[in-house]
C-alpha cells in the first residue's frame, strides 16, 4: 500500500456515499491549491488527467 492510499481510503470511507459534481470538485481543488500552493503542480496534473480520461491521444 502506498502512503497516499490511506487518504484515498479515508475519502471513500467518509464520503463514498455522497454524490458531487465536477464543478464542486474543481472548486475544492482550487481552494486546496490556494491554501497549499506547494501542491499546485500535483493538483494541476491530477485535474488535467481527469479532464482527459476519454481523450484517445493521451
């Protein structure tokens, strides 16, 4: 198990039954990067990866 898996598992355990919009997720990612600018690159990569999941070129 990777260290990051614990956070993902906690997210699923605490909020896994909730439904959210991608707009809500985008807002939360923006708040997170505003609060923790040192993680801006990682969040940008995650957001780009999620946005392009169905893009056959990626």
